C-alpha cells in the first residue's frame, strides 16, 4: 500500500501563513474565555462560602435586598440575584450611559426647524452636488420637499433632516454644527 504524497513547500507555506493570521485571534479568544471562567469561579466560591454579604438588586421586586446564601439551606440557584461582578459591571454601564446622556446634543425643537431651514422643493434648488439624501439614501424627486442645512448647504429630504435634528446638532455629512459653540 502506497503512502499519501507529501505536501510540497508551497502548500506548507500557505498553511504556515494561515496559522500566523489566525493564531493571535484564537489566543485572544482563549484568554478571554479563561478570564471569564476565572471570574465566574471566583464569584461562585465567594458566594458559596458566604464570605461577604453584599447588597444586590432583586430583579423581580426591583428593590435592594441583603443576600446571605450561607444562611439559606434550600437556596434555589435558578432565581439567584445578580452576582457581585455582574452588579459591578451594571453600575459601570449605568454610569457610562449617564455620562453619554449628559454629553448628548439636545437637538432642535420642531419650532426651530422652519426658522433654521425652511422647506423648499428640490427643483427650486437648481443644480446641487447631491442627487440623493444621505440620511435615507433615496434619490430626490423634482417635487419633493427638501431642507438645506444652513451652515454647509447640504440638501436632505425635509422629513429626514427633521428627524436628524431632533437628536443631533450637526450636519450628517460634514458634521458642521448648526449652533455656534464658541464661548461668549
């Protein structure tokens, strides 16, 4: 019985090249899994030993409760409140979301839409550099109502720009601000 042919050098170099590409990715995933596993084991050991009593959010009632698993003989693990590590991650996430909410531009009120940029038909604008709205990616019809961003003169469907300006104060294309942010 003949043995299978040996791979040539070109095939070996392709395999070696593929390993160099995927090895760091595989290693990073493996290390991530080990870290998550270590955190879960560490958390469960402290929970089982009852080393610390921590205030945790009771998800069902929405109230803070003291949790002592070592004092409960018939503890049902399926209804376990958030672990200390999950509570910590939740607090960090909530803090980050509050920070983002503070930094978010309030947008424009609907009353200011008409003052800032009145509606005009696309045909009345004459020649423009854009033939489609970059918010919805649809083309402009000659009779469609559009708005021109006042700072940079980019053109958008009126409904698209109205929705955009409720949450943003910048142009969707060039990010020029519609309000003057220089210190007074």
